[in-house]
């Protein structure tokens, strides 16, 4: 970032230098940036570097570390079947929950964007799951998912569908976790998309209406394209969030049954804070970081094709 | 108080001496010359306060006897006597430096610890004060681990048998073996349970935590459901055949679905390990180095447990999933019998609608084995007050400690405390006495190295068998392979690799 005299002048309340070299300007600015810079270098970049160093060691957090080089990384691919499995399950969670979550949030945003009475109340209702204690709501969902006495299977039974065992099945446990995750993230995504919807000027809809466009065509050709920057933002944060999915599996299934919901973030937690394999946990964290980075870079590279900023 | 008493006694002594002198004076007025001599020897002794009281009582008697003798002496006109008087003087003891200990655990309440352990202990040891802390189980280990990493563990703390081995191996706790040998009369304790606290293997003299109390598994049965089904209550003579027979009678189905489960034996250390052991099967070898879960005797019992679920007698993990890990099935009358830990007694007694009782775990095909494990206290290796912390622990397992401080469903380590009438009455249900009868059959769940890690593999690898997705043999084989790979990585102490 380049700092101009005028920028500095404004930021320093007009007391900044009127002229001078770039170096001179930095010398003046650095004391103000120093506290933030130190904090960031120490607690963000420093921590990342430390984690990378730990990933090259065998360390249990209590006894001295032992340098193992890239052995932890090699072991992940060569010997650790749970690593591959947790990565696949994280991809499964991401591929299903992100599109489902965005579509559900968009529908909710469109619904609460109507000019109806009690709309603030409806918006609050949609947003509530996101701010409620996850442990408390997980207890409710455990009951909802009960295969014999749960409300979900009771409702399915009303339409002659024999409900699955949900959390007790290796096949249905992950879908159950995904449904819970989408429900929980709905309100947050909805608020962002709602802000995007309200930023679209009415003139476009009025013009389309004059041209005789149907509601669906107005939504498809006006709302979706003009909402695409917001949708892209929601997509990126949802992707990152889904790669890091932890709470849902922690409170609902603890990675089970039979590792069916073992996600990479939960596996890192087990390795680090249950089994004290800090080296392996750090290596896993860097693999997760790589995966998130690759997917995010891909998204940024293809966004030009579907995100419209004008 | 002590000063007042001492003064009174000194006054009495003075009076006696005065009486002696008066007698001598009276004798002097008569015709017969009486020679009277009184010798008062003052011996100074340095004794502790408690001893002073005892000694003074004895002296009081002695003084009274002297008075009687004086009367006799007058008659015989022999006055010369020696009154030996020992005056004990409270010596200034070397003042011990004040020590403030920190303690944390996950069970009980701070008020209980203060009232039942802290206050009586501090009364005897005024220089030691204890800051009691209780952190709920959910957050306890996270807190302790963080403190351990930063070398800020409390001086002594509640220790789990599940991680004792690993913490001892990492040098986070002190070895209590030498002080146990020095200070504890082991014949007063259920020492068979202490074997689970030994490191690195049972039988070794090193012990890195002190069991304070023990939990164990029991049959919990719903009295009303038994009455409704006309099934006899469980007996101490029951085998697992009787258990299965009763379970089948107590199971109710409606439209092909089980509406009332007859029994439940969980895929957990509170049941399955002991069930396997009762058939002479093993999960791990006694040296914790080899997994034998895939051996026929072990697989047979896994298969038998899976059968209860596949026959509809027992709930699946999903059917039992709730806050209490299945407790609500029992409290709501949808489960007739359950074998689980004695820690549930407290919760079930609070459930006013539940009419339940307890029974010992049945005998297996070969013998009776009951799961049990101690809740213990350990001393942090970072503590600079080892002796003081040990004094509190030694008090905590002594018969001086009140029975009130032991939660329901726990047997105190001290036999005298556990067998006291008050302690036994705590359970309030007739079958509570079976906790005490169960002690001799208790075995832990191979609480050795990397227990938390290999236990995760145990549950997850066996789960497909319980879900009907794999045979018991296949699941046990996969579990054995995974567990063995974890055990193979254990950093054993030198000489035991």
C-alpha cells in the first residue's frame, strides 16, 4: 500500500509532513503502526511459523521436542488411514453443505426481504440458531434425530417413510451433521445476502417489469447477477468454515460412529488436545491450510466468469 | 483455655502446699515437736500442647493423694515428706512456615471439601491452608492440560486413572510409592484397587496417584417394569444367562419396533471389557503391550453383546443417544435393566418418578469380573510443597475423614470409612450394599499407556459390529490392528521397552 501526502495528512489530522521522501513518511508512521505490527507478527505470523516448526518435530507439549524433519508429513500419507478418511469426509461435508447452505440462505433472504408486517421478528427467528449455544441446540437435535422417538422420523412416518437411524448409522450420520450445520449457519448467511439484496437498485426491477419480465426472470437475470459479489463472499467464508467444521461433529457424534463423521478439524483436535501429538496435529493443520488455500485460489480464478461487480 | 487451666492447677498446687504448711504450723503449736520439710522440685519439660493436658490430669490425682498423705502424716507425727511436683511449661515450638496449597478436581463441591477435609485438617495443621477448586468434568482436563504445559498445575489435584500412566510417563506428577510405604498402613485400605494406580504396570511399587474412592459397574433395574412383567428381581447368584432370559421377558415390541428394551450392555469400558474378562478373554495383555481383542474368547463376548442389540433386547447407540448417554431411556421407563457405572446412582435417586434398585454384575461364563476404577489425587511434580500436599492426601484417605465428603456411588479407599454405617446408608436403595460386595471382583479397563487414544480406536473400530455392518470377528480384527499400532508407538520407560 502506498501512502500519499494527502492520505497521511488526513490520517494524522492535517499535521503530517507536507513534503519529504517516502522513507521519511514511513519513519513518522511506524510508531503508530508498531503496536499492531508487533501483535500481528508475534501472535499471527509468529504462531504460524511456530506451528510449522512444530510440524517438523515429535512433541507432546510436556517433554522436549525431537526433530523428525518431514516424517510427520510422510506418515500422514503413508501410514495414517484416518488422515485420508478425514479429508474425504471434510470434502463430502463441504461439497454438500456449502451449496445447500447458500441456497437455503438465499431463499430465506428473499423471503425476509418482503415488505410484510412483523418482518423484523421473522428475521430474528431465522438468525436465532446462529447465536444460540451450540451445545444446547445439539441436545435438542440429538432428540430430534432419535430413530424411535425423534420428531424427524415421526414426521417421515406420517408420509410412510421409514426414517433412518441418523446419528447411529455410518451412512446417515454425515447427512445429519450437514443438516444441523446448514440450519445453524442459515441466519448468518441470510443477513449478508439480505444486505446484498437490499443494495440492488429498484430501477432494474421497474425497468424489467415494464418490459414484461416474469418474477422468475427478474430473479434470474437481475437479482442473481447483481447479488453475485455478495454470493461470492458468502461462498468463500462458507468454504473456509466448512473445511474447518468442528463444533457439529464434536457435540453430535464425536467423529463417530466408526469414524463416519471424522472431519479434519476434529482429527486435529484429537491429535493435539486428546492424544498430545503436537507434531502430527501441526502437520495436519498445514495440510488443511493447503487445501483451503487451493480451493480459495481456484474460486478467485473462476469468479470472473460469474461474479458481476457492475 | 490452656492458660486458664494451668493457672487453676497452679492455684490448687499452691493450696495444697499451703495446707501442708498449715498442718506443719498446727503441729508446731502442740507438745510434740514435728519436723516438717517440704521439698518442691520443679521439673521443666518441653512437651506439645496435647501432652500437657494429659500430664496435668495425672498430676491432679497425685496432688490429691498428697493431701491424704498429709493427714496420715499428722497422726503419725511424721511430717517430713517430699512433694514432687512437675510443672510442665509449654515450650515455644519451632514455628512452621505458613503454606498455602492449591487443589483442583472435577467432583464434589468446594463447600464440601472445605467443611469435610479442609477445616478439620487445618485445625490439626494450622500452618497449612488449602485453596479448593472444583471444575466441571467438561472443562477440567482442558484447564489441567493448559496448566501442565505452562508448569502451573495446582499442588495436588484430582487425577483420572485413564491418563495417570501418561502423566507419570511425562514426569508431571510425583511418585507417591516411597511415602505410601513410609506413612500408610496399607492393611486399612482396598489396596487391590490401588494396583490400577501403579506405574508402569500393576504390581510395581511406584504409584503416581492415590485412589481416594472407587466407582464400579452395577445392574440398575426398574422395579416397576419387573413387577409389571412378573419377572423376579436380579439375584447375586445371577449369571449372564439369567440376565439374558430376564431381558427377553422384559422386552416389548409394537409394530415391529421395540417400545421397551429389556437390557443394555454398552460398548464401553463400563461394561464390555469386564464382560470379555469374565470369559477369560483379554483386551490387552497385563503388560499393556499386546492387544488380544481378536482372540476367540474376546470375540465370543463381543458377539454376544451385539446379539442383544440385533435381537431387539438392547438399544443401539443412536437409540440411546441423549444427554446422559442412555440414562434417559432408563429414567423414562423404556429400559428395564442396564449395566453401567455407580456414578449414576446420584442422578437416578434424584429422579423422583423412578423406582429402581441395584444388583451386582452377573457372573460370566468363567468367573465374575466387575469394571471398577479409582478417582484419585496426585501431586504435581512442579509443587514445592510435596510433604504438605502429601499430608492432606494422607488425611484424605484416613478414617478421620468424614464419610459425608464422598459422592454417592463411590467406595472410600479406607475400609473403616466405607464399612461405617453412615457411609453405607447413603445409597437409600436396598441394593446399595452390593457396591461393597462388588469390590473383590473389580478390575480396571487396562488403564495403561495411550489409553485415551487406543480407546477411541476401540470404540470406532468395534462400532460397525454393533451397527450390524461387520461381523464381530472382522471388527475385532480391525480394532486389534489399530490398537496395536498405537501401543507400538508408546515411549516406555528405560528397561521396559
